């Protein structure tokens, strides 16, 4: 599982996704909204600036839509190991 910063519904978020071999598009597992004030270092702020330009999504009815590439992305639920 990987993650990246993105803009989801106009707000800063961390997006969690999986990339499988042989597929071009990642499968999004979920997102969580974050605040810019949580990140203090220059490196983190640089990541936020770079990633939010590349990744802009809208989320509605359990479907992610890429606003830049105008595509619908597949979602994958988290695998929970309940013991």
C-alpha cells in the first residue's frame, strides 16, 4: 500500500492506493482529510505542493473521479484481518 497527498473535494487529503503489476491506473483504497498545519518541514511542504498539482479528485457515492485526466478510478476496500 502506498500513499500520496492530493486534493479531494477541494480539501487537502492523504490518499491511500495500491498499484498492481501490469496495470496503468492505481486502485484507491481510501482517503483522509488533513490540515496543512500538521506538516512543518520544508520537505513535507514541497511534497504537498508537488502532489496536489498532480492529483485532484472528487469523491461522491463511493466513486473517485480524477479531475485532471477526467477518468473514474477503481476502488479497493482495505483488507481487515480481524482475529
